[in-house]
C-alpha cells in the first residue's frame, strides 16, 4: 500500500455523531417505556468506541499525510465539520453524568469550552473573507448551532441551568442567522455537489435538538416554546420528505451519515412529547419511532461496512475531495 496523500475527510466524524444520537434516542425511549437502562447503555458503548476510533484514525492517517490539520480546519467545506468532536463529547459526558456525576460534569464542561473556542476561531476565520458562497452547506450549522444546542441539553442535565439557557439562546440566534445564509446559498446558487447533498439533512436537527434542550431546561413542561419548536421540526421533516427524490439520485457514500443524527434527534423529540402527553397507544408509538430511526441508521451502517470492505472507501474519499474543490473554487 502506498503512503496516503490526503487526510480522512472530516465528514466521517458524522459516524460517531449519528451513533451518539441513536444512543440518546434509545436512552430516552427506555426511560419512557420503563425498560432496563442497560439497553440504552449498550448503544452508548458503541458510540463511545466509534468516537475514539474515529479520532485515532484521523490522527494516525494525518501523521502520514503531507496535508496538515490546520489546512483541513481552514478548508471552507470541511472545516466546520471538526466541531463534531466536542459535540459528541458533550453527548457522551451527559450520559456519563448519570453514572459518574463528577466525571460527566468535567467532560461536558471541557467539551463546551473546546467547542466555544473552536466556534470563535472559525467565525473569526470566516470573517476574514475566507469563504466562497458555493462552499456553504448544511455542515455550517455545526460549530455554533449544534454545539450550543447540544451543550444546552448537556449542561441542563448536569444542573447548570443558567449556562444551559445562555447556550440555548446563543444556538437559537446562530440557527436563525445560519439558516438564512445556507438557504440563500441553496436557492440562489448552483446545486450542491453530490457528496455534499446529504448535509441538507442537518436542517432537521436544530429545531429537534432545541426542543429537547428546552425540555431539559424547563423540566419537560409544555408551553409556547416547545410547541413552536415541535412545529418547526415537523416542517423540516416534511422538507426532508420533499427532498427524497434528490437524495435518491446521489450515490451512497460515508456522507450519508449526515442523515443519522438529525433523524435520531427528531425521534428523541417525538419520544419526549409522547412521554409527556401519554396519548392512547403511547408505548406502541414510541416503539415505532425508535424502530424506524434504528432501522434507517443500521441500514446506513451496514452499507458503510460493505462500502469499506469492498475497497470503495478510497473512491468515496476522492469524490468528497473533488466536491470540496468544486465548492471551494
């Protein structure tokens, strides 16, 4: 085998993000259904292993490439995706808190601090005129919107309500701003390159994660904010349905992991609403929601394994790199 010439694309970090989202969905569901908590914990173990493995894979591959981590972080297409490392750490720390409060608190706060520093750095980098309009994609939600809203949930769960509220409204502010920016790019400029099309699924995540964050802050009570966020989540879900013909036209790649966390987050919000309102057939509805999300994510996981074992992962990386260059030019 020859020496690799490029680093692993940062969109592969969505694998750990999706698995953590699925674990979070299962933990929420088993609590609502009063099932053994060990079921959800098993999913967290898988997510933690994937997160660590991905970091190691990126580090080892990067050590043998002429490209530097700095150049990848400054890349207008791939750079925002690096935020997934501390964001997944927030989710893992939140779960760790239930077993080891001190350790979980340390992980959550450290991840929030790292995500904040990265958000400040990348915003400053972009403000220096470092981004072309065509490079913008759904991943631009990650450094500010996803980091802040996931952080809001995690800090609320560890008892830091004031910090959670600050993060919630920070994430909401950047959600409005970033949504307008990305939507304008998509509506007024040429279509996204094929490998970047799955990032459109990230539009579903902000209202769903924000809804879950507000439930954590307000102790799962209903009100104007939860209803508004639920309505926006439904609207974004319908948007994803409308985009299915577009999604079906693109070749499968590891970029399809972009679908996983938004789907899991929407499922988690649905389970949260069902657990609060307890409509007739509530338990059956929760099982259906969890089964659909799990089936889709497992299908993507299986196809990813087939792709990698079939030796086509390098071609997928090349395609991603070509898409980067096209969008950034």
